[in-house]
């Protein structure tokens, strides 16, 4: 079993590496699609190459993407184990909404307006039938052309974000662990799972803060 798992990991890594090398950045729309496709696959290498921004902005973006994917894993695990109604009661449907952010934005690229001004571009999604514009494209997605390739321009102000990088990381970590624990049958109810996930997230974040303060004091 260990050998099969190792082979599976190698094949997955090879697939992701191949996807990254074939990413198309020739037009703003192609670049946006490459960026969101990489995000949906958790392809960190391509996410980094698809973006323009500081290292802090890229790391924040990667942890944000992890959070979206982790929300989907937890939502699926909880729904399969406890049912949809119990999952919504416990998690307020926040998991499904967060998990849908990337695929919703990717789907919206089929119905959008692209404005190009020299080496700058803006992608504006048109509202769907429900009048909603995907959060990741609201109000627009901006790109810049560098050396003939279009890249997504990261505009997040990491220092002023309500969710800093550490918090995003521990949220994703705790959700991934909770999903695994649910599958392992550790919780009797969705509410119990939600309480355990929140407690783990709080504990991990406090520990990160202590570690950060300890380093700054040296």
C-alpha cells in the first residue's frame, strides 16, 4: 500500500508539473483561466507563476486557495457523514459558499468582458441568472502583460486584510484535519465536528502568534 501511495503521489506531482508548464498566458482571458484552473487543482507552482505581486501577497493567495479547497473537503465529508441539513445547521453553509468561489469564478469567464489598455487588462464578469457576480471577479480581475505574457495582478493588502496569512493557514489546516477525522468516525454529530474544528483553529492560531512574538523578542 505504501508503494502504491508513493507511485500515486509521483504521478500527481508529474501531472501538476505538466499542467504548469502548459499554462497559457498569451491573452488576459487565457491567463485568468490558467490562474483559476491552477487554484482549483491546488497547483501552487502555477499559481505563483500566474501572478504578479510580492512574496507576501503570493503566500496569502496560496493560503486563501488552500482554505477554499479545504472548505470543500470538509463540506463533502460532513454532508456524507451527517447529511446536508445537519451540516448547514453546524457550519451555516459557509463551507459550500467558500468552496464554490474558485469554480464559480472559473465558470464566469465564459460570460465576461475583457478590456485591454496597453499592457493592462481588466476582466469584468457579467452577473449570472441570479444577479450574482463571483466574489473573485467582483468588481473585476486585473492583469498586466510582462515580457509578452499576461499575469494576474494581486492587489490584496496583506497587512490590512481581515484574514492574515497565518489565520488562513490554520483555518485550512483545521478544516483538512476535521474532514479526515469525520471520515474516521471521530465525531457523532456535525455540531461536535464544528466545535472541534473551531477549537483546533483557535489553538493553532494562538500558538502561531506566540511563536511569532517569541521570534520578534530575540
